[in-house]
C-alpha cells in the first residue's frame, strides 16, 4: 500500500466542516460492530487513527452525536456526516472516518474489529481480524507492523 503525501484535507458531505491531517496515520481499520453499522447505515465503518497533534478542524464546528457518552462522535451540524471520534481515555489519537478525506483512494483497512457482529457476507482485505478488539498489549506490535506495511507517502 502507498498513501498520498501529507497534508491531507477532507470534509463533510456539505463542506461546512473541513479537516486537515498533517501526521502519518497510526493504523487503518474497519469496524463491524452494530453501533458502527447503524451510524453509517452500512456494513462497517472505515477509520484512520491519526495522532491528535496531526489532526485539525480547519472550518466549522462539529457537534457531538451518536451515544453522547464518554467516547465522543463528531458530526457536521448541517449534513450530519459522521466525521471523527475521540475514544474515551485515548486523547493521543483521533479516529477519522476515512471517507471524509478528499482523496481516500489510497485507503485499505489494515485491521478489522468486531467481526463477531459482522454481517455474514461482509468482507474486507484487512491483514488482521479480531472478534472484538485487539488486546492492549498487541497494539505496539500492530502499529509497528502497520507502519512497515503502509510504507512511506508518495512524493
């Protein structure tokens, strides 16, 4: 896989909220949980985990939606596109919906999670699959493996 050179820009469907990514992703994911199925009205959600310092909202003011709990899901207040998530207790990264990027043609999920809840016919090309989520002690190796798998951005 080869990703585009940084920075990346993106936005919601109507364009009222815009974002910029200036740091390489930590990992790419597909989540099959029923919550993601319902929030995307699809088989799974596609995410890019980005270091918090490499993520910025450059236009507009996203609002919290979804369950309104400790894990905060951010949406455009006008078109209601689900744009990104800030997981509870993990302020060091932002979970950006991959399809919010202006060009997501490089995107491939490296891991898929919550396969225990996936629709029977749903498949992805993910390298690693998990019935729920990876154990905390697996993340360091997964992130290192992803960095090697993803390679360097195109020039």
